[in-house]
C-alpha cells in the first residue's frame, strides 16, 4: 500500500509531528551538493530582500514562497519548482525576523544603561537580569493586546545588551542590531503542491506494509549539471507514518565534529488533535512544580479545593549524577584540546610533531561531540518520560487542566554560593526543563488536555493550608536556621510542615483552580498571584487515593519481565516504557 503526501491543513484541528531519517550513504554526496547549491541561493535571496524586511511583517495569508516570488526571481535559476522550495525557506526566515523586529521596536524605549551591570573588582561587566525582568514585565502590562511572549522580549533585550558590550551603546534600529540571517547549514523545504508521483523537485512514496519509503530528488552533479537521482529506499517507522497524513518533507544538513556532514530527511506527519474539553466540564487540576531535589512534583486538586490522591515525586538523582559525570568528561576534554592547541601553535610550521597534535585534536573533538550527543539523548529520553508521566497522572486523577509554573521566572543569576548554589543554578537553567515544556505543550494538544502556566512567585514559601508566609529549612529536624532553598517547609502560624516541592505543587494547583473558577463564572480569566483572595486554601483527605508502590498485601510480589514490572493487587493497570535501564526506571517511578 503506497500513500501519497498531502499539503498542510490550515485548521487548528491537526498537529504536525516530525521524524528524521538519515539518507543512505550512497545518496549523501548528491544530497549534500543539492543542499550546498540551495544554501547559496537562499543566502543570496536573503541579502537581496533584507532591506524590504517590513513587507514580510504584514502579509501572512499566502504561502511564504508566493510573497518572495512577488519581489524577486531566483538569483541562480535551477528550475521553477526548485526555486519555489528555496523561496519558501527565504520567506519563513524573513517572516520570523519581521516578528523580532516588531518586538525590538517595542523594547527600544526601555533600552538604557540601567540594564547593564557595571564592572567591579570581582565581577566583569554583564547584564542586570533583575532590571531586565522588571522592565519587560512593566512593558507587557502596558501592552494589553500584544501577544508577544516574555521570552521573545527577553531574547531581543539580551541581544541588544550584547551589542552594547561591543559598541558601548544600544542599537537604534533592528537592522543595526541583527545582521543578515544567512543559513550556516543547508536546508530545503519541499513544496507541498509539487506532487509526490510526478514532482519536479522530488518524488516520494511510502510502502506502509514494508515500512519503507522510495525517495528521488533533483541534484547537481560535480560539473553542476542538474539531473534526477535513482530511487533510494529508506527504512522508516510505519507505525508513526500510519498515524496521520504525510506532508511535504524537508531535506536538511547536520554537522558533527571534525567536519563530518550528512543529510537527513524529515518526514512530517499531520495527526488529528483531540477536542479540548469545555471549561464547564473541567473538575480537577494537576499542579506540577519544577523541584530542586526532584525534577518534578505533581499534585491533583479538584474544583472545591480538595486534594485528590497523593503527591508524585519524579526523582532523577542517579540520572543527574551520570549527566554530571558526562559534563565533567567534556570539560576535561576541552582542557586537553586547549592545551594541545597551545603546544601545537608554539611549534614551527614544518615541525614533524604538528601532525601528531592535529590527529590527537581531531580525536578529542570527536570524543567531545560523542559525549554531547549522549548527553542530549539522555535529556531527550528523560523529557519524554517526565512528560508522559505527567499526562498519565492527569488521566489517573481525571484532571483536564495541567497547571505548571512558567519557565521565564526560573532564570537564576550569578554563579551561586558554594556547591549547593551552583547545583541549584544548574538545575534552574537546565535545558531539560525547556524540552519537557515543549513536549508537554504539543502532547496536551494531541490528547485534548488544557495547559496553563502560572507565575510561581512565593509558591514554595506559602502555606497551602492557612495561606500565610512560611519558612524553609534543610530538614524536618533542623529548624534552627531558615534557608531560602531549604527542602522542608514549616508554617509558624498553623504548624503545618511538608516537603517544599510538594507545597509548591499544591500552590500551583491552587492557582490553576482559581483560573478555572474565573473561566467557569465569567468566561474570562487572569493569572492570579499566590496572595490573591481568589486563591483558596486546600484541604486533604486520603479518600480515593491510589495504592502506593508496592501494594500493602504481604503476599504481593512484583513480576519482572525485562524493563517491565507488574504489581498485583491493583484494580486497574498502567503501562510505562522507557529507554532507561530497568533499575533506573523502577526507581524513577517510586
């Protein structure tokens, strides 16, 4: 059975998912020549259209390639359909830059030397992040109808600060701040209306029964003559490709250490989203907190401000240790590279040992690249596991709204005092949180769950029972001195005490319930602070709580099978699968 590709839908009922597949080795040279030729055309067109950037900030109804085609023709013609694919890349880049220019024009009035931290005897000149955060927050409050995100504003302001460090002044225009955004690696987005069977730029057909794809593309040979390549058979995941409709693929280049390059083909599958539940039908909220001692802590609360079930802690201690060791290995390799480069440069150009140094440097750079790939793969696997666990908890507790603290407030500044401070800052600024955030957003769309973010200011230092300010300590038995980042929270008003991450997850769920109540009553809502009167205290009873792992039965024994562990005594069963080893997986799940 062969499936043809279809153009992208314009409705919001579908979600595109991308799966990349490396092209066969025999097709790599031809594909890289195609990407190199396309990159030259794209960069030339970007340079030609950069003075007309404002025109790409207004029109969005038509495809990007049509807007580019109205302004210029192909600088290096390789065929009409080939230019359509290249101009699509050009148009998308210019539209993104036009949106950033709008954000720059909004932040231009707030750019001042107050955003720069002056140089001292102990610290170099840098960015005054608290002042930047305050200025952007004030700006957003004055822009009621503008939907530009905090992160976008922050990115533009920090880029302007970097410009200040180089030129001792802020830029007066976006073109002065941002150079022409040329592609550094090749990328070619194929046109959706080119056709799969008789396309003029590429041809693609899927055999879902065999799990393969037949792919052909036009490319220039070594003499620059364009021609069709013979059919290449690509192994693909038929389970994923059969979940939705195939869209036009993207051919792009990936680079590794020591100059290694290869081409991959992105299969873009459009899957149908589940319909979001009506606000009137939402009864429970799952609050999730980014913890310091655990990666995530989640607690469910119903609309009557009663806790549902027990909290869930996702502890990643062993995983963090492996990642820390990998980072230390990368740092050691970088030190060796720096030392060998210095020793090599000190030798004469015709010295025989320079060849030995070059070989060792290439070996170390490949090892650094391999370590980074391993580090990123682990983070990605854990991000998928964490996001799936949160979605599973939503289904177990019947939660239709997932409330999480916003990532924009988690940027730690400074180096951190001591080992604990440096580790805390690393956890706060770790990219794995951004990966979990990204995965949760699109997975909630696919499953039909509502997703809302809250400002977590004060959530770890507010009692969820009496709503009064509370202090945190290092442990339940050590309450001699309050510690800002302590693990245990104790309320002096009502004597309630619990894990700080658990209290924070409850408070975030309380904020979600307050948002839910507003939507049910008026159809409109605003994000509340933890001290807002709309945020009500929470009560807790063990009624309806699920059994802990392992079950309380004295005869219950886990049945182990590979990476899967079954526990008897449960009225329902759940299934979790992970790429982590069995011991790590079982520990992560409680």
